[in-house]
C-alpha cells in the first residue's frame, strides 16, 4: 500500500485562481451593464430631443393653419427671427435661452409651468429654439418660409443638439 502526502481538495493557489476568474467575470458584467445603462439613457435623450424638435415644427405649422381658418395672412405671426413656443402655443414668443420645464404628471414640456420639486415639476435638460427665415432662397417667384427647430442639451458635459428644418408655403393661394 502506497501512502501519499497529498490531501484531496483544492490548494490555496487553485482557490485564488478560481476567485480571480469569478471576479474578472463579475467586473466584466458590471462594466457591460454600466455601458448599456448609459447608452439607453443617451438614446432616450436623443429620442426626446427629436420629438421636441418635431413639436417646434408642428407648432409653427399649426399657427399657419390657424391663420387660414381665421382668414388671416398665412404667414401672420411667422416673421423672421428666433422664437420659443410650447405645445399649446397659438403664437411664438421672442427667444429666451431657457430650459423647457417637464411636468411628469402629464408628461409635457413647456415654459409656463411653475417649478415645484415636490410634484416633480423641474427644469428639463432641453432648450428649444425655433428660427424662421422669410424666403430663404431669395426667389421672388416663391413665397415660403424656412423653419429650423433646434433642441440642445448636455450629455456628460458635452453639448448635444438635434436640428430639424422644414419649409412652409402658401399652397392655398396656388389653387
């Protein structure tokens, strides 16, 4: 019968190697989860900014169409300049470099809401500028306006922006 000095089981070095491998796996998973959370947050901000920029275009379109219904000049209240407006605006306000306010109860962004941290009504990350240019091509044959809706915000200290442009025409006068 042969007698061995080795005992069954793991040695201390084997145990350290197993623990190191498990730690490396957990750290890798943690870093991956952290990156996924960051990327999803950035995606939400870009989507929100895109929708706010589109809303700026839609507000100006609504003003033009309201002018038609009220039998006013199609471009009344849509002169060249920089403006702000919120979702229910019937007119544009002169531009002020201020943040849109988020009301989480109704999930709407605007400027008129009173800040109330207890109700969660706080300044958002986003600012919106609506820029209107009369006859941007300089063609005397066309009567149109260019609308640029720009939404800006900061993402980890780096400025970000979404820019949408549209043209509005007096298409009813061509019928």
